[in-house]
């Protein structure tokens, strides 16, 4: 769900992720306006969002570890995870262009 399509979900915290630039989830545009990012989760508090983000990211790395990923792929995944944001649904920066 894109942020601009979720106006009815105010008074919450969102975990948002940048839009992909290709079919690979590791190719993304961290410079895209925030209203083009995707909502990856909705939470009652910033703390819940941050906890979820940490648990999810740890889970991704554990799930992918058996595949013996190369260092470049692991670095790409970590760069993607570093772009994830927890932000209030009514944050004014979501409306900036």
C-alpha cells in the first residue's frame, strides 16, 4: 500500500520502505519522496514499530543465511534495511514533494 492511499490510517505509526526500482527487492530508490514509499506495517506506537523492524530484519538475515549469500548481497540487504523508517502517520514530511 502506498502512503498516499492510506490517509484513513492516521494516528498510527507506519514502518515504511522505499519503492523498488526493479523486480529485485534490493534495488530501491531511497531518494523517492516519502509519499511514494510503501507501508510495511502499522503500529500503535513508535516503539512497537522499531521492535518489529528489528525482529523482521534479524529474521531475514537468519532465513537467508543457509543460502550462503555473497558479501555484496548481504551488504545490499543491510543497505535496504537501513532505509526502513518508522514514522507517525500524520508526520508533515509525508506531504512534502
